[in-house]
């Protein structure tokens, strides 16, 4: 009896499928091609932090937070093969106690814990991005986006203009040539509220929307942000997909407002 029931059920399912096909497809037209898996369900965002830790000649520890192209483990393998000291997934980098603030979060945005600029005598920390990059790297546009944030003031300068000094901070933005699994890296030392902070952007992105997103991303790290878990923010990890933002979100701005709480100018 069970076998007969199964056969009847199968026959009913085939009939239903045929009926749907007849209704949905005009006579003579080819049935629509099945969508590939990637179009049907977008891959989950791999928002894993990839850190390298190195000891500089001056004894300072330098932490690199690397922007991967959507596969954190692939980038860790690349970096290890290149001889870098890479932290494992979930391993926190050595932090300092320079910031009296707890690690701040708001919505899907978070602070890069233990990293915050000193005020240097101003109402908002003054951060100058010194641009060394060739054409195809929208540093000007990305700085203009971050300038909209409360709490901290981001300014653009071509690198030959130099660092203005007087309690103002400077971040050098350069290009480099990593493999295809890496888009950028920001270096910061613990217990260093006056820097140095350095940003590197992957040459292979030049002139693309990815360069816009990844430049925004690294400048956000330089200001003190960690990874946003939403594709509404350039602070999310990975290769951009349809509908992904190339710019900061209002939640990124709110975290910066809380990391740097002094009333601004
Ligand atoms: Zn990042």
C-alpha cells in the first residue's frame, strides 16, 4: 500500500509541476533558465578580523588590520606564506590601556578597541590624511565622507604639503601590491594616541568601486573604527556585492561621536 501511495503522490507532484509549467510558460517558449546559486542566495559576509603583529626596530609593536576580499582564512594563509606573524581567528591583538573609554559600539558599528586619537589641545582630534596614491584611488572623496562625522575632524592633504604639526595628527595613505585576497591594511601601535597610523591600499583595485569602498574602509580604521557587520557601511569586510554601500553609515558616525565625546567645534 505504501508503495502505491508513493507512486500516486509522485504522479500528483509531476502533474502539479506540469500544470504550473503550462500556466507560467507561453506555448512554444523555452522554460526560464534556473538561477545560479549565487544569485538565488547571496553568500554570507565573512566579517572576520585578520591581524598581523610585528615588533619594529624601535621596540614598538605594530598591529596591522587587513581588509580581505571575502575569505579571511585565505588571506591568513597568504600572509603566513609571506612570513608574517598572523593571529588566528578570534584571537585578540595585544591592546593597550591608552583609552580610558570602554570599547564603544552602536547598532552594527564598533570602535577598533583600544585605539583612539588624542585631542592634541583641540575640541575634536584633528586627523590629516596625506595622500601618496596614484590616480584611481579616491582618497579625496573618502576623506570628504568622513569629514561629515561628529567627534573627529578628517582633512585631506597631498603628501608634499607635509604634516602641519601643532597637535594635529597625520596618516600617510599609500598603495602597495598584495595578492588578490587583500584590499588594504591599516597599521596602528597600542598605547600611541598620537600615532603613527599608516594606511595601504591594494594597487589591483585602482579605478574600481572596490577602491572607493576599500579607501573609505581603511580611513575609517585610521579614525578609530572596527568592522561594521552591515553592508550599509564601507566598514564591512569583503568584496562589494550588489547594493553594498561604498560609504560610512550614520552608525559609524555615532560610534566616532561616542569615542570622541567632547563637544566639537
Ligand atoms: Zn578592516
